């Protein structure tokens, strides 16, 4: 059984995992949805048994609604009586562990955030009190595993990355001289700095394309547009907003640039690698170093070293041989994150 809550990258991971588990003979898989506003963003297997609350979440009676959700989750799980439970979400894992206390069922939790993420005091307290009762913890990266062990002293922590859906073919649309970046428009992604850096390079015939929409209730796009106008690079920098067909951008581009300063697991790096793109990224707290071996399948730059980032990005833009070598190695190395491989790792850890 896979309890879940929120959309986005986490839901994509769970849809891939549900597909893998539902193909296992003799395995009955249940999905319990209990969030505030439940929506399905990804296709789910036909033989997946989905459980939904029969009452709406009332924001004006928030505490009452949370308690009702808690009892819905406990009642539903007790009726299913599963052999194993897998919960996703750094905040909601504690909710699951609390709801199921006393049922004596093995609960595995998977954290999806960057290690050391700042949380409110009550979330920290709940994690420290409840996580030690989990049967096991899934960390996305090796750095996350070290941090969780230091914080929680849990002995059963396994590093399992996110599944990357590999395209059937990397051939398709003709390549263009495009540096691509994909990610929500939030300050920690450093899109403004990437635009400024790209403008400084001034490589003729190249464009920077940023795929992503505003997030966290902030209109950062206005600031980025102002930066583009100030630097007079409107003909060289494109902001696309959120796109449903990001694959087309991966196929057309020659380089993937990633300047995020904090990550849980950067899915977009894996996606770029799956299309044979050389990736240049900041070596931030966690994530990029698990996917990129410097100068083998990509380039890792010390965090906030914009001079080095500009120099290496310029080199990538100028050297077709370097792009081809890094991209070829990236395509091979990302196979270890295929949905089949990651699904098997989850299965072996939780069920096997």
C-alpha cells in the first residue's frame, strides 16, 4: 500500500512505483489518498485499488478536518490490513505514523526534501518522536542518508533515488544551439543569475530557454523579464512558463544548465541525461553529485562559483566533442535510475 498526498514530482515517482508493483504477480496494491485537495496528475494502473475519503476538507474547520482525515486513514488501513505500508512526504510521514500507532503494522517512510530543510518546531518534534518507530526510511541521496542518521539514529535507512522514465529513443527533433534549464521560478533555482551569466558569455547563435512557471505564490517571472530587458537579450533568452511537453525541449537542446542551490533529488537532471544532454550544475547540498560524476557524464561546479560556471558553460558551448562525450556517458549512467531498477530497489527494501 502506498499512502500519498501532494502532486508534482513526488506523485510522478509514486505513479511509476505503483505501475511497477501492480505488475508483480500475487501482489495486491492499494493507494490511499488523504490530502486537502485530491487531484490525479498521472495515469495509474487499472488494477491499483484506490481509496478516497468520502468527505471534503473544510479549510474553515481545519483542525476538525485534519482529525477526520487522520481517522479516515487509520480506519482504511485497518480494514486493508496490509503486510507493508509505504508513505511519502517529509511532512505527512509523521501524520501517517501518528495515525497508525498501535496497529502494529510495518510502516516505511520516504522523505522527498533536501537534507537539513528548515521545518517548523512542531514538525521537527513529530519527526524526532515518530520516525524512530518506522520500520525503515528511504533517503533519496547519500547525503540525505548521513543527515537522517545523525538526526534520527535510525539503523534501517536505504538510499533509493527517483525513477527516471527513459525515452524509447533519443532521436527526434533536430538539435538547436540551446542551453536549457527546467524548474519552477523560485529564487533558490537562481534563474536570474543564469540569465546574467548567459548574457555575459554572449556566444553568437545560442539561446537560453527556461521552462517553468511561477511558484510559491511569487511572481518571479516579472523580475526575470525585467532582467532580460535590462540586459537587452530578449532575442536570446526565452521564458516558456509551465509546459506539458518538456520532452520536446530536451530533444532540441544541446546543453542542460542547472543552478539550483538546494535539492532533494533533481529529477530534471536525470531527465536531461536520459536524452543524452551534457549537464552543468552547481554541486549543491544533495542530488547533483549522485547523478553527475564530474567531467565524466557532466560538470559539477562549486556552489555559487559563478565565474567557474561561466567558464565551463562557455567551454561546453564551444566544444561539440566535449558535449558529445559527456552526453553519451550521461545516457549510459542514467539507466541505473530506470523505473524498473528503482522499483526493484523499493520492492526489495520494503517487501523483499
